[in-house]
C-alpha cells in the first residue's frame, strides 16, 4: 500500500493488479499490472511517485553461495 496526494494505491494479496482508490470519491480504478511472478515485500511494500505515474518496489537479489574445499594450502 502506498499513499499518494489524491488517494491510496494498493495491490491485493495474490494479485498482480495495482489499483488506486480516490480519497474524495472512493472510486477504485485499475492502474496497471505488475510483471508476472512479482511478489511485493510485506514490510516495505511499494512507493508511488508524487505525480502518481511511477510505482517503485524493491526486489530481493538472488543469493547464491558456493563452498569449496581446498587441500594442501601452505
């Protein structure tokens, strides 16, 4: 959920559809679809630019770890 100047932006759990609820009228409109497979972090959610044209969210980087055994090192 993100609060804008004229209303609140939200994405329902399990949905890829970003929506906007106007403070004055209470009308909900669809504003766009997130890319397939996008999972919004619960704690940070997302933000909206002041003009309402850009929705920004963080995407965790994939973590990869390798473990090597090196023998005979002096």
